[in-house]
C-alpha cells in the first residue's frame, strides 16, 4: 500500500508510491501551483529588499472559489481591516503554498519519477526529513481543500458520494480526495511514531 512510514534507524519518513500514484500527486500539486501563480502572476525584477518590503498585495478576496477558501477573509465584519490584512499577508501565503507544492513535485522527480510516466510497475520511494514531511503535509491539506471546494464536499454528505456510479467522474474525483486524506493520515501517523 502507498503511504508513509518512519524508518526505525534514520527516523526519516519514507513515502512509497506506485508510478501512477506519484504521477497523480505530481499532477495535483502542479495544478495547485498553477492556480496559485496564475491569478497573481507577475515578474518581479526589483531589488530583493524592495520586493520584501512591498506590501501592495491584493486587497479583495480572490474570485476563484478555491483561492477564496485557501485565503479566507480574516475579518468578515470589517472590510477595511480585512483588506489591509490581505494586502500584507496574501502574497507571502501564496508563495509559501506554491513553494510547498513545488517541493513535493521536486522530491518526486528527484526520487526517479520520469517526466512522462510510461513504465508499468514503477515504485517511487521518497525519503523525507521531518521539516520536509511537514511541508508535504501542508501541501496535502491545500490539495484536499482545493478538491473539496471544486467538488462541493460538505460535512455529512458521504451517502451522496457513495450513491454515485463508479463511472461518474465526480465519484472518481471524490476517490482522489479520499486517497489524499488517507495519505495525510499515514503521514501524520509516521510523524507521530
């Protein structure tokens, strides 16, 4: 089974995936990076210190429902405070989420996932130290939140998802959402062992 375990001696976290699973994970995190970067895509040629001190970020909530869920309004009853908070924080939060998702992609590719998956039976093992494992965990939470938002998953709606025929694309996407949850669970267990 795919998932995460803790190596007894090295105490590192080991991720094991089939080639298909690793490719799916690369695709999901890649889509997240694209979403995070496209809405606010800019080329910043300024001095790094100037860029660091620039707090001219967005002041209104994102239009995309996934981004609105990833970056909720901090002060729903105070538009001015919410706008200021968003201006000072959203850019950095976006960069952090995109960097975490990119770290997952990089680690999978460094572990041997080819650019285009053509090989059946491929198994990918990724060794992570604890900070890297925590980065993966944060990225998994973002991917699951994005999937849940796109699918319209709500608390207590399990019967609806179980009632869908297996060939329904929504059921298949929900299976991916559930798989990401199982991966998160094995990662949390590995980190706690």
